[in-house]
């Protein structure tokens, strides 16, 4: 039972930050890491994670099994009982829906790019990007800030992504809009979004996500269905792009 509690702590840690609390290249190395290292709660996104969520994970990952939370304590923890906690709109959910709507021929270019990164077991990491850039680097890239940007991503070194996540990160709604099949793609993507990511949201919350001032809240009123308070098709496509005051005024004229 105590081992199960530990496992839930590991899973919760991964769900909150996207990386593992203990990592090494071998199983024996992971075992040593568990014994000697402490989970990292300092790097992004942990500073923005609530204190209750961090406490929840830390009490699960206590190395002294006698001090770990029990299942009953976990179910009554403040983090799980906070029904007023807002869940932010995650653009990745929108993009994943969009990538799932693309046909195989439309994903061909992204599949080739993913293959160039030489994934292992269907996953790529920051090391894959470094290797590929080193191999295919051009003079223009050397003069740009690409390598400096990669260095800034060092905290992501232990995270990995599969093809679906790669496609979600790489696709551009603006480029897709140029395709004749854009309306079909957007419609299919919205159906995926309805099933997997759509939720009740207020005008105020949506406007704050887009950094709109209260005087411009009216811009997003038409994005929310009055029937159930969830994003409609217009809201889904607009949120994919973001919104600017200038762009909104132009559309009105």
C-alpha cells in the first residue's frame, strides 16, 4: 500500500510538470537517484504551481513510508477539496485537437521532420534537437540565436515528446488556414476539443487568459455558448490565434 502511494506521487509529479522526479539512464541509476536525490520543485513550472499541489506531491514522495499520506488523507487533502480552483486554458489542448484533425498526407512533412530527429522508442528529447542541429547547421543558423535558445532549454533536458505532441507544437494555425480543407480540419478539431478539453468558462476568465483589459471584455462574449457556458466553434478557432485589440477593431470595420 505504501508503495502504491509513492507511485501515485510520481505520477502526480509528472502530470504537474511533465518530467520525472527521479531520472537516470539506467534502472540502477534511477534506483540510486531515488535513494540519494530529492525531487526538483524549483524549476519551471513549479513556481507557478499552487502551494497545496506541491504539498500534496511532497507528502506522497516522502522517503520514509511511515510519514507518507494514507489514501484517506490524500482524498481529504485541501488540493483535492478546492472546488473553486480555476483550471487554466492550456493551448496545448487546442493544438492537440488540431493535430488530430489532420490527414496523413497533411502530416507527412511533420513526420519527416520528426524522423530527422532520430527518435528512440518513438520519443524525442532535447538531445535529439541538439544532434540534428549540429548535423544540419548552416552559417545563417550559427549567426542566429538558435544555439543560444537551445541552451536556454536545458531545464527540459529530461522531458520527451512523441509524434503527436511534436505535431501539436509545430503546426501553425495560420498556415493551415491557407489550405482548401481548413474548414473541414477546424470542424474535426473542434469535435476532438469538445470531447477532450472543452469546459465551462466565464467571459472574465477568457479575457484574462488573453490579457484583455475589462473595457474590451465584449470582444470575447460571442466566443462562449449561452447554453452551457463552454467555448463555441468561433471561440475555439479564435483562441488558437490569440486576439489583439487592433485585429478585433479591424474585423468590426
